[in-house]
């Protein structure tokens, strides 16, 4: 906690909020608290309660080149959401042979591309070109 402020001091009263079975009374204080989310995340990771990486949703810009058709784009979007559990895969650019998707997910661009290459895309496959923390590029090929 980086700072706090007492909003209300209710004092001693009958047990209503406590989960302690032995308690018959409780002292209730309402506070407004600010926490450092980065420190909380690091401590949860060290304790093994949160997977590696920050676990927060992030936006990855996925560029698909040599895109043969709109059907291929739809298959990739479906795989991202249905198989890889991305929260969203929104097209932000679509031109002949090229599309850019804003993918909302928990991993980085490298892991997103690795997982996407491994899933079944019907008659298409992906060839990774480059990947970074918040970007990934792949070519779309016919099988």
C-alpha cells in the first residue's frame, strides 16, 4: 500500500463482516487505499500465485502479410478468440493481401505468434516473420 485515508471509523460492534469463527465482536474502519500494482504482481508471481509475465491484458498488433483472402483472415480471428482465448481480435487495417489486427491478450507478441502457428487454421498456415513485446508479423500460406 502506498497510502491510505480513513473514511469512516465505525468502532466496535457485533460480528457482521469477520470470517473468524471465534470472534463475537469486530472493530470496523473503512479506508481508501492506494496500492502499487507492480509490487503486488511481483509478490504474487514469487509466491507462485500468478503465472510469469504480468498477466495483464495488453494490445498486440498482429500484421498478416500475403493474405490470400478474407476467409483466411476470418479463420485467424476465430482461432485467436476461440482457441487462444484472446479477448478480442479487431481488424484495424485491411488491404489487398495485408491485414493488421489489434489482439487483446495476456501474452506478448512472441508467445501469441508461437501459439497461433501451432493451432489448426484449416487450409491455411502461418509463417512467422518477426515478433516482439507488442507486435508480431506472419505470412499466411495455403497448406
